[in-house]
């Protein structure tokens, strides 16, 4: 009789775990549909190219990344306000 009770508890835990996984996947799905693709397209293209270059050269540490000088600097609005007050 104890084994049937343990089996029932295990089944309930399994069902709760599957429901939790389903909820998480649903949240990820919703997030992906709400993603602004135009905003992320250039950044995503850069990351995919970076991955391709690393995979192509089969090196982990180095790649032919653009130099730091070519990065775009995005100033935070909070830091802009603090610099103006100084």
C-alpha cells in the first residue's frame, strides 16, 4: 500500500514539473514574439558573424573581431544627467 502512495506522489510531482516547464516555454515563446526584430537585427548579425568566424577558425580565444575604436558608444541617460550636474 505504501508503494502505491509513493507512486501517486511521484506522478503528482512529475505533473507539476511538466506544468512548470510548459509555463516557462510559454513565457519564452511570448518574449520571442514581442521581440523587436528591427532593433536587434544589426546586433544579431554581428553576433552570428562573430560565432561564424570563431567556428571557422576553430579557435576559442581569438578571432578577427573589430577593434574597440569601431564600437558604438551608447551613453546611458542617467550618466548624461550626472555629467551635466558636475
